[in-house]
C-alpha cells in the first residue's frame, strides 16, 4: 500500500524524524488558513498524488505570499498532474500539502528496502540527494553507500558511522548526532510499520545545522496489513484504477494495461507469460488478470465482466492450466459470464489440466461461439488473427 | 535418483485440518506420498484421511518419524510454523502459504542460516519427484519420470512447462517451485548444486520471472561450474515497471529486475532461452537430443 507524502511525513514525525511544519488542504480556503498558521515566506505547495516526479511536472511550487499559496492551490486541485510515473492521462490532484520553506545547506538521499539476496533490511545513503536516485545509480554508483542490517541485532551506531564516514565531505560535527538519530529512527519506523520501502529524498541539512526530511515516500507491505489496522485508513482508493478496485473486491488480481487483448489466466507466472505470448503474436495485452489457483465459478464470471468493462478490449484470451482449479468449473464460469453479458467479442479459450475433457464439452455444448485452442502456440495464432 | 524428496520421505502436513491442508493431503496420499502425520494446534488426536493429527511438530517427529514438512498454515502464523518445523529437526520444509509479511521471512531466513535444513518456498507449488513422491499442490498426473529437472519461481507456469516436457517425451527427475516471494528459502543456485550431483538428472529447465536478480546470479553460476544443459524461460517481458504482477516478488523497480536483462544474462552465459512459452518443450527436446 502506497502512502501520500503528507501521510508518510506524519508517520516519520511520530518516529522521531524531523519534518517541516505542514498542513493538508483540499480547498483554496484551507490553503489560506494553512498559510496563516505556518511561518513564511516562503511556503511550499505540494500536490499529493502517489506517483513520483511531481517536481519536474509542476506539482511542487515555492511561493512568496499567502495569496500565491491560494492561487497555486487552486490551479493544482481537481486537475490531472502528468508526471513520468503517472501514464499519459495523469493523476488527479485531490489534495495539496502546504509546508514551511527550509533554508537548505546540503541535500542527501536515504532509504531502506529489503535486500532479497541477503534477506535483510538495507539502508541506502547518498550525498546526491534531491535528484533521481536511479540516475545517480546509473551514472555514479560510487556515490551510493549501502549498509545491511542483521535483523537479529537490529540497528547499531556503527551502521550509521559506516554510511556517514563514506561521504566525501563530512557534515559539521554538531549535526552528525542528528544524522545518526535520523538513521536509527528510519530503521525503527521501517521495521515497526512493516514497510517495503521507506525513502527520504531529499534529507536536508539546513543552514542552521538541523537535519530534516523534505520529501518522503512509504510503501507498506500489503501482506503485513493484517497487523496494522491503524494504517488501513491511510489507503486512498482514488489513486487506483476503478476496475482494479472492483477486481480487489472479488479477490482477483487485475492490473490494467494499454493494449486491446483482454486476458484471463490462473496463476501469476502463467498470466505474465500469457501477456508475453499476446505481445509476441503482434498484439498488446489490455490487462494482467490472475484468477488464482482455486478460483470459483463466480470469480471466473466476475473476471470476464471486468475485462469487458474495458471498452478498448477487442478480443479475450482465456488461458487456464487446471491444477486445483478444475477446467469444468472454469468453463461453467465462462459460459455464465458470456450469457449474462451477451458478449460479442471473439473469445479464445485454451484449457489444459484437471478435467479438461469435461471443460471442453461444457464450452462446446453451450451453443456459444468459442475459439478453442489446443495449445499455447495455437492460442497465439488465434490472437494474431484478431489484430 | 532425485533430489531432496523420494519414496522414503515421511511427510507431516502443518495445517492439515484446514480446507487446503485436508484437500491436498488426500491428493498427496492418492499420488503415493507417505503422509505420516498432520499438525494443527488444539486438534491433536483427530484424524484427516486416516492421518493422525498432533498438536506440535515435535510430537509428529517423535511419534511418526516425519522428516519433511508441508505447510498450509495461514500467513500470520506461517513464519512460526516454518521455524517450528526447523527447530523440531525437519530436514526439508515446503511452505505453500502465500502472503507472508516480508519482515517475517527476514526472521525465518536469519533463523535457518547455518542450520541443516532446506526451506522450499514460501508461496510455491512444492516439490515432486515423479513416480516417487509429491509434496505440494501440483497436479501429479502431468508429470512423468525422466531426466529433466525443473526449477521455477511460479506455480501454474511450472505446470505448463512440465506438461510440455511430458508431451515431447522428456520426463522429470525432480521439479521444484522455489516460490514467488521476494525472500524465499532456497535459490536457483542451491538446487542447481544438488542437480549437478544427481546422476539421474541430465538437463535442467529453469523458469524465472521479473523482479530481483536470482536469474542473473544463476546464469553466472551455470557458466562457472554447471556441467549439464540448461533451458530457460523468463516470464514478464511485457510487464510495466513499478507494478506488482501478482507475485509479491515480481516487480520491476528502479530499472532492475527486467526480463530483457535476465534473458541477456542467461544467453551470455551460453544458456538456451525459449523466448516463447509455447515452444519451451520443443526447445528442450532439441537441446537434449
């Protein structure tokens, strides 16, 4: 689960990491009130959407008067903001965060992730803060320092020293303690909140020697949400595709893509591979849809309905390898969906595995027109013919 | 031969009284797997499909000599179940459970380090040595005994691969689903090392997907010291960056974990990569001839 910047900062503040004073505004009036409460000039107005790259897209503005706070807020709210991470239609700004301006001396990058290879949390630290860290990693990898933490021991001061004393030029002695405290608290927050990503970029050293998180990104591990009921309220469904939300309700794993061939598959790996097959046949997948290993007839029906709600879809490929999910169950679900929706698009079905004969019989006896493929290669050919 | 499990393996099913646990216990018994015990805390003394249920893994090991565990315990309790099995002396732990918090797996990995115990999964279909034993949820009937090993990060995609192998006449020695999570108990390399020394394994099909760098690491190992032919397939060539494609581990982030990089690494190591899933079986047949 992704969090908004203002939510991430509130959590960081709770965990002892200094953040600027700021208030959320959903109307220009609220923005005016925020500007009165926060000391300025300057003020910073920041669009709150989940996608990164807001600064370059005009979603972050530094302003010098309360009037400007209001006018910038008005110009951002309710309109889509297009960043390099949002896709072509952009993401609608429903709220802005108004913050005090900060006098920046130096910018740093700090983040914590799980290192898969060592199965341990790793902190990443760099003096190249405020920039695109992927770019820094590609251009000057030597400027990125990394420290793996032994989960049995937890964070130790030497971990912070290893990172800080790697810097080409050290921060002033007086602020070293502040850096060490931020690092220790980042680890604590990461572990206690079950984050899969915690990123502060930039973490700044101010002209008066303070260390403050200027921008923050937190992603919570979805699998750990069962033990963080307090975080569930932070979910913002407006940031998600409506079809994806609908799929979630039925425990279907659906991701909308840009093509026109709908796909329904059981199992994530096979679903990805099926998307690839569609692409190689010269078409583009409209979605990723994994109905899971043990889908019911109803889930299959819902899956087909969701695919059909996407008006760009010109044909549907159903690829099921029956293991636990039996082919006859799948076939009944597809037939039910086809009858219910009165589908007119070409429907290519490829079935294999448990009860495959029964499944094919149900399709044949339904009186509906299915293009039945005997294997994946043939399914690809049939897809290619629809393009 | 085969690796890790065979007809002598004695299985304890943790979470045997649950819907999935009970269903797959029957499936495993039907395949000929020796399921000797089940564990569900508080339900000791019951029987599932004739298999005695115990309250603890330790009791199942002491009373029935279980040495392989198959875990169907729900995500909040799964890390405990794995560590319990390891602490009770189980040698091979197969964790089917999907959705374990990644920080729980960090703990599990830390606990297992240095112990003489192999964890397969979590979030995996399990392991099967065709004709001998099946520990997991894969449909047994698509497999046949033979010279090919299969190692995969995915479930149904593995079934697809196995089915194609069987159809072209290439049976399997042992098939392992290592799991689709960011942190899994064993990697491609761990199992490649075992298959290297298994005289009955003549070739390996390696099925990877986007996310992480396990395939790149495997490519490097294979080039350095693996002496049997490897055929690979990578799922997710069309996956968009930043989106979790079903599996928690299948995400392209920060420009890393892309399918094309993995394919390139494998090809550079001299490994045949089937670009199109539809021809994986045929490709394997050509290489193995």
